[in-house]
């Protein structure tokens, strides 16, 4: 089974893409910071694709004000 990494997996574009590849049988490893997205999309993925080994991670960054 093919695996794919999706950044922004809970956003509109990343979520739509992740959902479509999940329907095609891919295992999705999704990362999202949830700054401009909705955690509910991950619940939908989990409900619709229970038997899939996909994982979705909450990516956090510590902002220090320095670049």
C-alpha cells in the first residue's frame, strides 16, 4: 500500500487532497498546526477510514520572535 505525507492536512486544500487519496487506498500521514484549519476534519477521516493505518499529527512551533 502506498503512503503519502500531507502538510496542512486539516485545511481546505490539504484536507480535500488527503480525503481523495484516502478514498484511493493510500495511507496518509498528515501534519497540521491547526492555526487556520479545523480539527473536526480529522474526526471525519477517522470515521470514514477506520481500517486505514493513516496518522494525523498536530505540528506545533514555538515562536520566539527571532528569525
